C-alpha cells in the first residue's frame, strides 16, 4: 500500500472510533525495563491489595510471562514522545466469576477464562490526562482480546475515584448502580453466576462480540 492510501485507511479507522495504526504503535505490552514506571503508574489506582503494584512490577522485572493457562493476561503501556510509559492498563481472568464456577469443574473455568476478561485497572500520568490515553489503552485491549476470541470485558470501579460512569459508558460499557452484582448466564445449568460488588463498588460490562446482550439483566451469549 502506498503512503496516501495508508493515510486514508488510518483516517477511516479513527472515524470509526477505533485506534488508528499510528496510535496503536504507541501502545505495547510492558517489558522488564518498564517495571519501575509501571509500578508508579499502578500506584495511582486504589487496590484492594495495596501490594499489588509491587508484585506486578516484580513479575515484569523477572521477565515472567503474563500468560496463564487459565486465560490471557495483558499489561499494556502507552508511550509518551520520550518513549517512556505515560499510561498503563492491566486486564486478566475474572477471579470472582471463576470462583463461582468451581462446582462446574476446571474445564468450565478454563472455558470462561478464554471468553471473559476483567479490566483490572487503567492509570494515566496526572500530567497526561484528558488526552485520550486511557481510551486508547481500553480500545487497544478490547481489540487484542476480541482477536483472541474473547466475548466479554467486565470491570469494577470504586466510589473513591469519583463517578466514572460517564467515562466508561462512552467507552461502550454498561455500568450498574453501586453494589449491584454482574450476572452471567450459564448455558448448561440454565442459571447464572454472580460477580458480587461491595456497596461502594460499581460493576460494568462491554460486549466484545456480536450476540452478547443482557435480557432481564443477565448477560447472555458469552459462554
Ligand atoms: C480515569 C483515567 C484513567 C482517565 O484517563 P484519561 O486518559 O485522562 O482519559 P481520556 O483522555 O481517555 O478521557 C477523558 C475524559 O474522561 C473524563 N474523566 C477522566 N477522569 C474522570 C473521572 N475521575 N470521573 C469522571 N470523568 C472522568 C474526562 O472528563 C474526559 O471527558 P470528555 O471526554 O467528556 O472530555 C485517569 O483520570 C486516571 O488515571 N485516574 C486515576 C486512576 C483511576 O481512577 N483509574 C480508573 C479506575 S481503575
């Protein structure tokens, strides 16, 4: 493809709301040399386990693969003009739902871990906020998981962050009221598994594939 057609293709992609090829080039999986910066950025998020940023950084520093047999895990960074990360996103298997499927056995849990990904956190350097880096990382992660066959992205945020409802709705998520659990249809059982939420937490979900809907508030078409 010549230069002009490529530019046109990039403009078309941006107009469709997906990150352009040039933007995607700024997003990449974090590597061992990013460990310190990734830890700093992850510490901007309030984690249930405050030691989590240090643990993730140590894993990264050790060069351990983020892949797990139970499902795909991504730690993505968006670079600034100096080539150093200005933003980070982490996403991986949905722990609570996997626990809820224990009675169905490991095959059912692995099936879920290959269909559902949990957006665990997004953090942008305070000096680089409002420039679309958070959105860029979320779209890039959705693109990568969709291409790997994932059908649903779930997520949680807590009230100390302020009301992020509008922010995530703009990114294609359905955001539930505080304290409401996310419910996912289990086809074998014709029942549902719950992802519980504390009263100060808000759950959200976004389809990654066609046919994922939530009739009666239960997400269907995923498993
Ligand atoms: C939330 C966060 C990731 C957004 O990143 P960002 O790159 O600044 O966001 P974008 O540039 O993609 O989007 C900016 C939009 O989000 C809105 N927004 C950003 N933070 C917001 C917040 N806390 N509450 C409500 N809206 C917010 C902005 O007002 C702006 O709205 P607009 O598009 O109508 O102008 C960033 O503010 C951050 O790192 N916060 C600290 C960590 C955090 O709270 N993470 C989220 C929970 S894991």
